[in-house]
């Protein structure tokens, strides 16, 4: 049963990587250093002070960069494949007591898929914001994405079942909205 929570936490953190790439690893690092979250072999480096410092600096730079009007859209282009890779790695890091084949299969399909899906939805949101407001409202999108990544990352570490349920509701709603726009 413990491995199921590890998988759920990994997928939830991977999805949060779709909003912000470095914030979920920062939360993971804090939780691992605090002893709240075990990491799989090969990922113990995440629970070190140098890793925590690197994730904190990277998070601060990433969050700040999304408030620069022309840079936010450029970052979205680069962030999409990076978010998928981050989703795969972060989900694999939490899947303890799972065979390597199952761990990496779940990490690639579920972790990378969750990060990629959320990232694509955020890119579309930013493009719509840019198209309709000339980029003037992009700071609102950036703030919402940072808040979503923070809340989802913290919730998934503290209350994984609730966080996964909220994530599924969000993804279902977003998918419904996209499908509705295509038929309209």
C-alpha cells in the first residue's frame, strides 16, 4: 500500500511541474530533508542542502521570468519538453518499493503525461491571454500558475489522496472546456 502513495505523490508532483518546473522539486527536497518523504535509490541527492539551494534559486528565477512580458511566451516554448522530463524524473524519485520496470513505465506514461498535459493547458491559457489582452493580463496567468503549482505540490506531499482527487477534477474540467470549444 505504501508504494501506491509513492506513485500518487509522484504523479501529483509531476502534474505540478506542468505549472512551474522547479517549484515541485523544491517542495520534494524540503519534504525529503524533513524526513517526511522517502526517495528511491539514486535520488537521495534531492534531500541535500545543495540541491535545496539550487532548487530554491531556480524556482525564484523561473517565477520572476514569467513576469517579463515577452519572456513568458518564450519560456513556455522551452518549458514544454522540460516539464515532461521533470515530470518523469520527479515521479520516479518517489516510487519506492516498485520494480524498476514498473517505476520507469509509470514515470514516463503517468508522470510525463501529467506534466505534459498541464503544461499544454497552461501554454494555451497564456496564448489566449496574450491574444486577447496583448500580454497585459499575463501576470495574472503567471500568478495563478505559481499558486497552482505551490498548492498542488504542498497538498500532494501532505495529503496525497485529496491532491490527486483535486487534480483529476481540474483535468476533467479543463478537458471538458477544450472539447466544448472545439465543438462550438
